[in-house]
């Protein structure tokens, strides 16, 4: 679930232009389906990332150190990858938390401690360098589970292997997120080795439950928020390059509300303890039908427009800044969109959307998705049962100014109004969207360093994904940047990799180049006004 | 899926009284939901099973033989139970088929052979006794899978164990259906041992795929139908006693149509190859939503009335005979219905039905049931994906004069009319209902033997379940009886059992009494006009 996008503090007056498309009652099931309104644009101006002056710093002594320690730095990344840390299974979690803590101590952090939470522990570290600026680094030390049989290599071996893009580290966590994070610490160690001191103070606030939806990260913030408020910005090290080397800088994330809806037999009817014979449907209510019918009231027949009254009401139209960013992104959008269709094996986007309308929907649209659905017998062939329960996992992505509380309230009232009080709703995860303005000096500093390397980024107000960055942007009021050179793929999938030695001619950064970028980024941050 | 009910040949003029309750369009989702019409009765007369004169035959020499061979006969049943024959897994199928074939040879059957089908083999046996009457015995030699961890004993050990009802055989297949079937063959062997000859010729036509919905049983019929037409009646040995010894004689079965509905990404949108990230719902169609929306069009919001136009049109009202049977069954219905509610852990029947309306719905009602539903992530916690496929298994029980062909046609046209052509429909099983008239001499013979043992049965035109008995009643035109003393439970569940030595004072038959009943039944059949 990692979607390492930055954050934008909203200060613009907001006008609700987005019309809602409600479509209950008469003809609800008849095509053509109602659809969400098109997203209104009021400007065709474009943000120009090239106009941000390239970062001028050169730190050759540090670069030289990095070049001289390639093998050792690679080994540092491998050491992390060889330590499993599967949060969903609790596998290696404490070991990885301790490994991170010990690494911080080894790097000279004056504070390095495990942070107890209601779930897996966090890790807190503080490196006081007597610098005027303090950077808070968000990290996650957990990874997704693996299906080892689908892998070409042992997922926890830290294998370096040949790939069409060059030599890659192929391992769970290679790109999500141990690779870029340890590359960042390699950069820190290089500066410390050569200069003795970083140009900034560092705070590290790592969690071990990102892949679970960060349910207890707020507890870590609770504990350190007074300290964290002393920071000047937040960073999440990440591989932001695509396969051809292009860089995307996302300034925000959507929020999310993840629910489990469950129908069970009860006073209202249906079997209450176990499945019963399917033929008994003739006289017995079915929790599966109830769930299906309840779910069906939530969207139009095409599944693309939310029919919960008021669901679109709080969505604000794109701000001027967002419009300028989207207009700029349009340049390479055709190719990007085609690439996505190929990668995802999708033949046609929702409602046949294309061009700016598609891009705008992607960035400004809310969703209602069924992640999982299960009831009864799901094996091959015939088994005739009437199940006593049915469960749906659904998630909705929230854009400004939606909130998980409001989304939950609307869904709950709607189901109740439709007579589905028997469906239980459990909240598994929920947090609001987060954004940082492209005008933040910290964001401009990141763009400046990218421009230095000839990697002018595509800047997006947000991507489609979610992360709980509101804790930084809203609770702490800090600008957040999620950046880094480097390319990897396969997060949550088999054969996850991160390129460490790209093929000659590739625009993808090597591990050493990733580290040099982080060196510059730290100095650039130190130089922000 | 075994529902060993008999069969009734319909000769009455039928008038369509059952109104359909269609409820599409306007207000479709608003409670109160439309419901099926009440089933009309035109008579309050009751069928009186006590009026059938008790069978007068006494076959003491055979009974004596049975009493003298208790241990050996029990061992014969155990031998069957120790041979696994799980059709779903193909486990032990051929071994069990051969075991049955060899047993028939040992019993003197002149013909005993495996019958190849497109699936598991059948077994055909013929015992020519030069008798005027021929009885065709339907058997199934397969059993349901087991979850051994849920069992008190090894499911294939043939354990005899203590139970609140007495000593029981606890094993997979104990009651469904090896126990009663082997008890029947024990009765055959006793008659052969004492008298040399049976009073009837026997045909055995066994299948090894009953638990899969009998997909290839028609092939067995195809092969032997000329021979089978020489038979005078069909029998399925089964334990028809409840826990307190009461006997139910079901004269028919419902038909079934079992479908797999699948939604996948395709030209119309949605991911086509694999799940994609859930956040991409913002621009990507969801096969899960499509399936949910398609399913939702099939029933009222309560899931209890089928909204497919014309679905109830072919259902005929209860015949006079059926009404008389239902009226008679009403006597103990309150207790029976309460017992069912307790056993099934159901607090309230559909629409709050009770009394005769409930009983009538049970017997004369069609169904649309979701047996299973699956898409995407179904494990614990949070995973955000947009699945590329979603599958529902649904079954509908068919009552006279519904047919699987018509039901399929109606469902298919309805989904197409609602714009769900993208949902694929696969037929996994389908056959029409079957019934035998209570006035058939073969049925009266069975009731007569039950009356001899003071076990006057509750006679029902049919139960809720399905079995492909139309091959006997419709294709071969034969009356069918599914009868037997004995009690067992746990078919398809852990700790399946059949009582072999009931506690003193119990009205449940022992294994020896079951066998004596079958002896009488064979002689009674021989004596039918």
C-alpha cells in the first residue's frame, strides 16, 4: 500500500464545483448508467518544473567516498533485505526493528529506541548535529508477505541478479522500501565519514505496520509530536524513477476508508451458526443475498458512480495550483496512460475517459472499490449450501475535502435508509488525504536537485494511492517530500527488484547515484529559507 | 446433496394458480419487499397413511438368519466404510467401484461390471431370479470429502462408538449412503442364504458421482435403458428415520440448476490478466461490482423473491394429491418445524412464514440461492486490490413444471436485458424435478411394510432437496421409492453416523431391524399387482 507521495498544505478558498451524480430510485438499474460529472478546469496554465533553478551544490568529497564504498554500501542494503520483516505474519518484525535501531546507533544517532505501540513497535532516532534545520524522515521497516514459489530467487536472500534493465537487487523490500531507505542511510554515513557532520539534524520515525495500513502510526506521532514539531520538513526516501528513468514527484496522497461489511444470520432470519443445505433457501433468508443487495445499493450498475447520497458533496474542485500541475503533466500523459493500460492489462478506462478528463479523474476522483468478497463454497464444482455469513472488504479513496468520518457516516446512513441495518460495518483503516504545495521551499529544493541531475520531474498534486501522511501535513503542519532517484518494481508482487547497476545508456540511477542524490538533497534542505 | 425422496407420476390436469410476484423497476430497492404469492389450497382433506393395510408377510427363517449374523453383517458395512471413495478428490473411487462389483458377484449376480462414463465409473449388476417382478436399485458409492481434524474418530476407520442414541457406526458414508445400501445387500444375502432365491430380480445401477451432482448418471441410463425399462419399480435404500424414530417418506425431489456466474475484465473494461491496485478503481471498471450488480437484479432486496420475469410462470399449483399429503403432514408440522429451526439455528423463516403456508412454501417453492461468492482478497485485515475476476455459484431448485432449460433461458435473458452480457454463465448441473404418486402400488407397498413395523410414515410429495431421479420417473417411466428404517445424521459434515444398536426404548431401528425391513420390502414389492 505504499504510495510515497508528498503533501500539500491547502490555503486556497475552495468552491464546490463538483456536482454529485446520485441515481437511486426509478430506472436505477437501466443503462445508460449515470456517471460522475466531469471535473471543471478554469485555467490552461502549466506549472513549469524546468523553471526551478537547478541545485548548484557539489560535494565531491562525499561523492568520492560513495564511489569508493560501492560494495560495502550494496552489502548494507542486502543486510536489510536478508532480514524478513513481514508485518502481516509478524515474521522477523522485532529483529528488523532492532536492526534499524542498531544501525542508527552505529551512525551516531544520540537517540535510537524502539517505540512500543498497540501493534508492531516503531523505531525512533534522533541525530543532533547542532544544525539550524531538522529533517524528519519517515520510514517503514516492514514488507509484504511472499509466495516463495512464484519467485525466481529466494525472496530473503538479497540476490543481485541480471535483469533487462541491468543488475538488480531482487528481494522482498528491494524497492518497497528497504532499498531506498538504506541507500539514504548510506548517504548519511558517507557525509558523516567525510565531513563528520550532516548539514541538518535528523529525526527518524519508522513504523513496522505500513503494509497493514499504518493502524498504529498515530501512536508514534502521539509520543514524539512535541519533538517532531521542531522539524522543518518531512522526507520519505523512495525510488521515483520509471523504467525509462523519468521521475515523478507526487505532492500528495489520497485518504482511505477501508471497511469490512458482514452479513450474518440473526433475529431477522438466516442460519446463525453454520451453513445449511442450499435447498433450504426456500424458507430461509440468505446473508449472502443480503450482502449482495446491500452492496448493490452503493453504486450504479456499472460500479463506477457512488450512489450514496452526498458522497461527492465535500469534494472540492481542483485548485489553481493543482490545475497548473495537471496541465503540465498532460504533456507526456498519452504515453503514460498507454503504458499503464499495457502494464495493467486494461483495455478501456472507466466510461471511456481519456486525455485530461482521465487524468483529472485519476487525481481528483474518489472511489468505491470491492477488494474482496467471500461467502460459502468457493472451490471447484458443485456444493449446495446456504452460508451463514458473507463478507465484503471495500475501500474508498478520499480526495480533499472528504474525510473518513464523513464517508463512513454517509455509507452507514445510506445502508440503514435502504433497510440494511443487519449488515455490520467494521472500520479496518481510515485517514484523510494529505498534500504539500509545490510552492513549499522544501518541494522546490527537491525539484532543484532533480534538475541538477537532468531529471526534471513530472509533478503531480497526488497519485491514486493512499498513505497516512496527514499525520505530518495536518497534525504536525510540515511540508513533506517523497523523493529519490532509482527505479524498482514489483512491490507486493513476486520478483520485486531495485536496479543497482543500470545498463549503459539507461537514465536510471545506480545505487551510488541514488546516494549522491540524497547527499545533495540533505544539503539542499539545509539551504532552504 | 443426497435427498432420497421418491417420485410421483403426474396425471392430473394442472391449473396455474400460483401468481408470480415480479418486482423490477420503480421502487425496487424500497422496503417492504414484494414477496411470492401464498400457495393456494382447494381442499382440506388429508391423506391417511394409517389406512394402508399393514404388510402381512412374516419371513422368520430370514429374520433368524439375520439375527444369527449380526457381527458379520456389521463387518460388511464396516468393510465399505473403510474404503474411502471421495468423488471430489478421486480418492479410492476405482477401488470402491471394484469392491461393489465384487460384492455383487459374491452375491450371485450374473452380471456385475464397471460402467465407463465421462467421469467416475458406474457399477451395473443384474441378478436374474426368474421372478415376475424386477426391482431396479439406485446406489451411489461415493462420499463427501472429510476434514479429518473435525472428526472424533478416523473418518475411514469404520468405528463403532457410543452416542447418545446408542451404539453408532461413525464414519464418512455411514448414513450417506453406504450404511443403508450395504444393509440392503445384507438383506439380499440373508434371503439368498436361507431361501436360495429372492422373490424379485434385481438390477443395480450405481454411480460414483452423486456428491458431484450426478453429472454423468444419464450416461449410465443411456447404456442400460432398454434393460431398465423391464424393471417394475426403482428403489433407493436410505435411513428414513429421525432421531425419535419417526419415518418420512418423500415421494419426489426438486430439480436443480446450478450455475457459475463469472465477471472478468475485458473489452468493456476492467483488468484482464491479474488483480491491480485498488486505488486504480478511480479509472478502472471492476468485475466485482459488475457481478454484484448483476446478482442484485435477480432478487428482491430481501433476497427471497426472484425478480427474473416469468420465473414463477411455469409453477403449477399443488395437485389434489399433494394437498392431501401436505394437509396430513400438518399434524406434526409445528414440532417438526421447531426442530428444524433448532437444528439449523434459524430464528425466523423467510417472510415470517409459519404453519401450512411455511410447509407449502417448503414443498412447492422454487429458490435462488448463492452457494458461494468469491473475489479478490479474503484473508484477515487490509489488502487493497481491484480483482480481475469474481465468481458466484448459484443454484435454483425447480418444482413442477419448471425445467432447467427454461430457468437458464430466463436468467440469461434477464441479465442480458439488464445490460449484463459481460457476465459469463456456466451450467454445472441441471435436471428437472421428479415425483411418484402415493397411489402407486409400489409406494403403497412401502407404506404397508412401514405400517407393519408400527412406523406409519409422514408422506410428503417432496422435500426441499434435489436428486436426478427424473431419469427413473421421466425417462424410464418407473415409480420410485426411497425408503428404509434406520437413522443417521451428519451427511456432508464431521462425525457422520448411523445407529446400529439403539438405546433401549428407542424407536430407531437397529442394523438387524433395518435388514428385516428390506427383506419385507422385497417380498412386498414382489407381491404388488
